[in-house]
C-alpha cells in the first residue's frame, strides 16, 4: 500500500485504522515560519466530528489533535509535522459480525482480495476516520493559502434529489444548518427527505461544491499534473466519491463552443473573463477566475435494511448492518473535500515557484 | 513543468509541441520480453490520426512512429522505450495571428501567465498532438494487458445532445461510423447535428465511455492511488475533459443506499455482484466486475464564429479562429481516453505485485 | 523539507525532534501478512539505545516503541505502519546556550540559513534521535529480508586510526564488545584510544562495514536507481557519514583491470565469481555474491574542548560544548547503517518484481 | 527499469543503447526563459566525445545533438526539452562474440539475470554512451547555475597510482592535457603510466574531484535528500564509480573532532569558516563554502588480456576483449561527474524555494 502519500512539495502521509490505537498524518514540506497551534487544526477537525446530530453516526469521539513535531515556539520549523488523534471510543464488539461477511458497497471483499485479510473493526483503514489525517493537513494548507489571499468555500449542493436553488444561494446560511447547505429552504427539504430515508432504514448521497477564490493565474503543471487533474485525483481518493466535474462539467458536453467559451476582456488594466464556464481552469492551469468544482457522493452503503451478500465461507446470506453509521455522509465530507482541494492547490502553488528563470533569479539574488 | 511524467511502475514522459520538430514519449518500466514492433503502436496512432473525415482537422499527418530504443530482436529489453513522430506538415503561417491574442477557451493566456511567453505555433504544447505520446504508450500498455486477458473498449456515448440508446448498444458498430458510436442510429443523428454546428461555424462536445473487462479484484493502492482516483487524474489530464464519473457517477448522488449497493452472491464458486452500480470499484480497488467510467469532453474552443477577447497589448478585440481545427474532438479523443485508462490500470497492476508476503515469497523462491 | 520520505515501494517517512514530544516513522508499502510485534522492532532499537556505556551519551532513554497502526492480530495488513517513541528525558535546560550560537561541525548555521530559525533543543531534527525512525523501519525490512534468506551483518571496521585485522576477523566477537568490532584485540586497542580522546575532551570517528548475503542477482534499477547508487544515498543521508565505497572502493582506482575484474566460473551448475572486488554489484545490479560496502563516519562534532565560533549576533566567541554527547557515534551508528541498507535492498527487491513479462504472467495467472 | 528518471524539480529521463538508433534525454522542469541553443549543449558533449586521443576509444562519433522540443525563439518555454544524438558508427559485428559470454567486470551477467536477455551490442544500455543524455542535461543545468553565480570545476585527481600534488595544483592546466589533470607534471607521469598499461593490454582507474563554488548556504532537503546524499546517488549511478566522499571523506574517520570541525568566524559581516574539512556541507545542507567531493573510478573492465569466464551455455571459457575501448575512462568521465553534480545542485536549489513562508509570500505578492 505505497499509496498513502499525496503531494510532491507539500506532502502528506496518512495512517491509522478506525479501531486501532490512533489515526494521524505526517506533513512534510510545510514552509518554515508559519504560526501554527493545535487549535488551528482542531477547528477543521470539529467540522467533521461525529455525533453532532441525528444525521451523523452517534459514535462519540472528541477527536482532539496533538502536534508531536515540526512546531517550535508557535511556528513551523520546516521539519515534518506529525499530528495524532487517539481513537477513544472504539467498540470492537459492534463489528464482530462483519468480520465474517462482505458488506455490499464496502471494501471488505476487495481488501481481502488484495491483502489476504483485513482489519475488519469498523472498516479498518477504509473507515471515514482515515480522513482525519487529511483534514488536519488541510487545515494547515488552508492557513497558508489564506495568508496569500486564497480562500476556499465548500458546501452541500444537493442531498439525494434535493438541490439548492442557485438563485437563492446564500453562503451565510452554510453554517446555520447541519447539512451545510447555502439555502435554508433546501436545507429544510433535505432534512425532511433524510427523515424519510432514516425511517426506511436506508441512506442518501449528494453533491458537494467547492469554490476557490483569489488564486493567481498559471497554477498547475502540464501535462499530467494539471490543476484539474490533481484535483480530480485528490477528490476521487475520498471514499464514496463517484464523480468529479469542473465548471460546466458534464453539462459542457452538450454546449456549443460559442456557448462554452469564456470571452476575455480588459477591466481596470486586468484581464478578466465575461463568464466562467471553464470553472477557473484553462489548459490545466488556473485562469485567475474562481475555481468551481463538484464531487458526487454515493449514498452510505451501511444500511439497516436487509441485503443479500456472501460470507467468507462462500455462502449466500442476508445481512442488516448494525453499528453506528451516518445515514448520509455528505455534510461531514464537506470539510474533507475542502481539505483535499486546499492540499492540491498549495502543492501546485509551491511547484509553480520554479516555472521561470526570472522568478528564480529574483528569488536568489541578494 | 515537471509534470510531464505519469506512473510509478510503468512510467511515461511525453514531450513535443505541435509545430516543433517532433513529438514523442519515453516509456520506462516496461517489463522485458514483450514482443513489440512499430506496427503495434501504429495501429493505435492511426485511430487518432487527423484528416480522416470532415469531422476532424484537415491537417494531413501520417504520424509514422519510430522506435528508437528499448527493443532488441523484436522484444522489449526492460530499458526505456523511446518513440518519436516527426511533425511533417507544420504550417506556422496559419498561426501568426494567435501569437498576439488570447483565444477564448484556450490556454494561451494561462501559459503566458505561468511561463512569461509560449510557443504559439498551433497551440504549442497544449495542442492535441501532445496526445500522440500518450497513445503510443497506451498501445504498449494495452498489449501487455491483453496478454493477461484484460481488455478495454471505448466509444462515444454522446455528441452534443445526441446520446446513444443503451438498449440499442451494439459494440460491433463502433468502427462502422466515424464518430465511434456503438449505435448506428445515434451516429447518424450525431452526424446531422454536427453538420448543423459546422454550418454555424461552431463546435460540439460529447461524452466518452470506457469499459475494462477481465481485471482481477484488488487492483489500486489506497488511499491516494486508488484505481478510481488514478483514472480520474489520467482522464482529466487530457485537454478538453471537464468531468469524470465511475459507475453510476453523478447519478449515484440521488439514489438510496439500497438502490446503489451491489449485492454479492455465489456463482460457480466465484463471488459475483448482482448489479454493477459501483462501476467495478469498491474502496478504490477493482472488485472483479467490469470497470465503467465516463469522461465529459467540452466543445472545441477553436471556432470560426466571431468572439470577443483581448490581445497581448491589453486591448479588447474581436477574433475569428482560422486554421485547421476539429469541429468536435470526441471521436479522436476516444483512443486517448482508452490509452490513459490502459496506462493507469497497468501501472497499478504492477504496483499490486508487492501487496502480500505470500506473493513475494512465491515470486522469489527458487 | 519534503525530503523525509525514502523508498518507492517500501516507503518510510520519519518525523520528530530530539526534544519534542516524540519521534517516529510511518512505513508504507509493507506487504500484508508479515508476523510483526513491537518486540521485533525493540530488538533493533536497543542496539542504538543511548547510555549503555561510557562511549555513548549518558542520556537515559528506554526508547520503547509503540505500534499504532498497520498490524492486526499479529500480522501486517498492508496499510501504513505507524511507530512512535516518546522522548522521556528531554532536558532542554542543557541546550539554552546553543540557542544563541553556531556550533562548529553542526547544522545550526545551515538550518538557520535555510529555514530562518530552528528548534535548537538538542539539535532538534538533526539529532541522532531522528535515526530511531530509520532503525524501527529497518527492523521491519530486515525481518522481511530474512524470510527470503537475505541477511545483513554490520560492524565497526575502525575507530580513529585503530582498524580491525582482516586476517583476525571473527564475527562472533561483534556483540562481545561495546564497539561492535569483529576483532577483540582491535576492540581493546580502540577502547584505549577512546579513553585518550575522552581525557582530551575530544572525539573520534571511524569506519563501518556492512555485508549482505543471500541476495539474488539482478536487483537494482538502472540507470539512476542502481543498487549501489541507492545504497550511497541511503548511507550518506545518515548524519556524520562523509564517504561511501563498495567492494574495493577507492582502492579500485589504483588497480589494473586485470586485478580488479572478477572472473566468472561454473560451480555445481551455478555461475560464481573467483573474487569479489566488485563488492557484489555489476552495472548497478547485484551479481549474486556478497554485497560489501563501507561508510566513513566523522568524529562527533560536540566536544568539550574550547572552539572558536560566532553567535547569532554575529560576534566571534569561544565555546565549550556541554550536554550529553557520544565521544564516538560509530558503535551506535552500526545498526543505523544496517537499517538503511535493509530498507534499500528491500525496496529494490520489490521494484524488481515487475522487470519481466514472464514474472508478470506467472504472478497473475490463476 | 523504472529508474531512468532523476530529479524532482529539474527532472531528466535518459534513454538509448550503444548500438541502437540513437540516445537521448528528456529534461522536464527547466524554468522558462533560459537562452538555450544546441551549441550550449554541444560544448559539454565534446568534452566526453570519443576518439580524441589514444587514451580513449577509437570509435569515431561526432555526437551532434539536436534539440527537438522545449525551445522557441532561442529560449526555453518551460515545456520538456528533448535532446537526441544519433548513433552513427555502430559496428555491431565487433560485438558478436560477447553475445554469448559474460565479460568479467561487466553487467552482461546481471542484465541477463534481471531481464532474461539483453541488447548485447556494445554493452547496450550499460554502455558509456548512455551518459550522453546526462551530459546534455548537465549542460543545461550548468548554464542555469552559472546565471546564479554558481560554478563547477572538475578534474582528474589521480590515474592509477599517479596523484596530483595538491601544492602544485593549477586549474589552468586542466584543459592543457588529455587527462584533465590540474598539474602538468602529474599529467605527464600519468601518461607514461598509461602507456605501460596499454602495452600490458591492461587498463587503469582513477579519482575525479569536483568543486562547486558560489552556492548559497541552506541547499539540501533533510533528511533523505540531503545535498551530500543526493550527490552520492547521482555520482554512484555513473557506471564504474565505486566510491564517493565529501570534504575529508574517509580520511575524516581518523581525525579528532577538534581537527575535523571547521570554526566559524566573522569576515566583513559574513559568516565564514576557517577551514573546510566538511567539504561545504553541514547537516546535509550547503554551508556557503566550496563543495568538494571525489569519485573513485574503477579500471576499465574491457581488456585485451586473457581472462577466465563462462558463456551462456554455462561452460568455462577464456576470452580476450576486442572492440574499441578506453584504456582509462577517467578523463571522459570528468564531464559526466560535473554534469551529475550540476543536475543535483540545481534540483535542490529549486526545491529550496519553498522552504520558508517569507520566501513564499515575497514570491507571490504583487
């Protein structure tokens, strides 16, 4: 599994299982001199903390992060930053049943196929708890981006069939509802919809949208590390994400060139675009306008409803998944999507520093 | 631009500009002992060759590939395979105009923003000709996959608003129409639709679908190099692709868990799935069923229709793009998508070889 | 500092400072199914533990390792293995003086030059304690190599001017003396020599030799990841190492081709070499004979003797280094060299698995 | 063989065999805006060109380089630079004999062991011709370093037992003798020594020394990509190099701390070192003084003298190597060592740009 590291300049390596001793991340390549404390990271982790309302797992974890290295006198030192969160309320007894069977929609079978066996407790490495490391690192990346005037805004665009009304979008609403929707009316409808799914012992998915503003043009590394390609990898690496699109995305396939192209024009001596169908990216590089992308999240596979499946003895069986599960993971995944986007943008921002001779000369001249 | 290399085990590095001397690729990590000749690669390149019909650029290039290294006595030697295709009909005069202005929907502006200037001849590095290297490498990867019984099938799912009818899908039709659609009726409609766009001096996009069969379960490297995450990066790295989805994709967001989950069952001693909403991937690993993904391709940005834009002197201007352009790039992109998928799957297949101690011991025991 | 990760298949990422909360390592890419417990790692860590005799720092640390992830029911699961060792006896007061000055032979000045400031407590990241992560990972790598019949033997070849007598070499002696020398007489002389250096408030260096037996021919990845090149990087990455040589090494420069070449001959149906001047490597690949390399370790820079230097206020000063330092680090570095060699060999052994089509086909055929 | 790429920011990928169609390199990550023409590269290639005198192979190759991409209007564009050199005088008939036997000191056996077979013509990939790609890339790296005031000086320190006299070192002499020695008297002795070896149908090795001046302090990425570790890998990746040392190197092992430490002092407001035993590196980072390292080169293994070996039929045989070989490769390897050093230093110089928050902020502020 040599795939636990992401990034080339701002590198993260996550580790840990749902019911092991702890989960964590090592951040390597953080520039020295950033003011950083545990509270900076805790704010992000609290956004994904379980047990906050009936739409998330009742498992109670306070998910307190501890900084073990890389910070001295309140500043990053340029050395690896190790963050750890201990698993406190692991209840392995809940999961004895799933040791012996392959849950539909889960990675039980594929992990067994790959590794020969697996840590079945709470999903082990495939648990949503693995994202704690991503979010902790994302908090650090976001702080750096903020110092450069780059800001990320992420929210739930739809839950099941309930979508926000773009004409009623109000970003101030995002934190006013447990679903992180920028539309109070849609949020209310979505809650009612989820109540129905809960009553049915079933679950729901949704779409998350992320906007990145303040990004300079020219960020991304052709031809394989284009900004959109790296974002796609980062977002699809989140469990349960089944689709990624940027700007008009799949809708662009049906447009004509004249509809989809964004015209350039001059505005106060700056090059601007009249529209933003591109979602802020041209040729894989940021074009100076807002980056806008969406991630499709599948419905939680753990449902109490009866399902057919097979067990490890190769017998057909019926199961009903017990345990502490989210009926919809979209709201808790919002901060994960934002973190992955922040990590990706920062990494490419650092990569871009060596793109030009004049930048190099200016950097090193005394 | 240190982003021209893709893959960790089967690595490719592409190089070259549209109107430079040549374009090419170096393939590093190809196992020794594969029968390989130029014809194996030429077959793939011919699928993306320009000038084949009125829906592709009239630029005539025979795109003959030459193998410069890595093959001896008809077999790969394990050393880097260097492939080159000379640019024969570069007509730089066509492009003098675009040197001075930023074409909407193109990377002219973002390349200037990043690098300070650009090779403007025919789009330079951002030209579709860059994909020649990808397709040449994809041919080699596909040949290896075929020896293991893994096959890829790629086709046009829609052109503009014209989509194939899944109930009429006939894979034998794919090579019977210039649009590579597996539905002769849809292909006919799409051609009529494109004729309209051509008459309007406008362009169209579409959706490409790829199916990979015969893949073993367990391929992919959690958590950042999951199979779907790597496919997403590879596909989004293709110019003009604006979206990627796997299995139900964006549609999954509106389904319930019980609808979207694929039940397992036993079939002749094998674990099978009753449905394939997952698109062949669970937890980022192949699950043994067919991999199915789609890529959304935007309409060609080069259109003869008048557009507003700015020039390098920061003046608002109007342009009408001349030159030899495809009114729709979807058909020629089909083999590019297939190549990127083959490269990704093969790379992860090689990575998977060290997943287990028993595999390691068996491999090295005498 | 994105340089804290080593390896491509068996990857390690170390983190931690001498006087921070803890030091550790994340191992990614360990094959699933290896029997592993904390004791396996502890045995290696005990070989580098401080405070064992008067030739190592009197700082007392029991360096108990804790496994936080990646192991379940006594076996590795294929997921990242996180190892942590808490720093228990950090005494920061010892180091208040060095906060303000640049110690000769240390990285104080260069870290300030690079990062703007540094964690000066006990050398921070440049402390020998950083090697704990390397040794923990090396223990795991060695265990895997052992299951394949590959064994490493590492020892002190010289301390200052005192060298072992090759004709008296007895590997059973290595663990009978605190200097890990395979020659009891030389060990006794070296101890006397060190007593003199201690009396002078001075320090000593030495040479470490490592032998790897049982390695298959063909391991190494031309042309930049040759086995010797990777070993050189791994060994030079250890603080205080100033030279690396393989086989005859620097001595080879004065030999003739006929003296330095190793003749092949047949022995019981096996290809063998009459001599081993090459140190077990030809063309960057293992040749099936014993790998033999040496590392030159400089004298400990921390000495009580008065030295000239400058402080952070740019003033010339005199210092005498206090604190708990090793008069010679060679003996404690023996296990570090062995660990780095084990990590390198294992990584390349895993890389080699995809070298040939027949190996690939055999691996995946049912 | 996924080991043909070196570097993370300034990446090179070499390809090609001795008697294939061509050899070459793709350079990825070269900053845009560097003035570059084929002549810049040719000057470096001419320094390693064969056939210049009786101490190098009589094979005549003019080794004319061609730039195929990445340069436009005389400047690099930031896209991959592809360099090619055609093999013109490949005489495969010379090598028919070695197809069937394993030459002592060569990689014939190990390549067969790894890949199952090999391109035996002229050593194939293991030929010295592979270094053409390295030297071409090194020329580009050197040009960039020069613009920053960083200069490399490389020369032969010894040939066989004949070493330069450090007290007579005159760098102006380097280009006055075919052995590139900075000491005319030693050069004369070395020529006489080589004449003797030639008469004996035997060969010689030697030591190459490289000095890098003008490098800023703080370059290198702890802990695994330290400057000295990266140099060691780069230098050991050159065929025939058997040892690497920096500063005092192996000699440091016998010194005391007080002898080996370099005292700092203030000089015109700058921090300087009284001595340079460290070879310009402390803690793996450049310390602002001259980088000095040495590489030990083994004697050419191809000798006309009779040797024992085995053939592919596993029979003991005697051989005498014919063909066009260098009796000593040290002089031609001088520019290879310099190139590898330039590539390494430049790569780490680019990596260092993201080390600090203040550097990042200054770079991106408008």
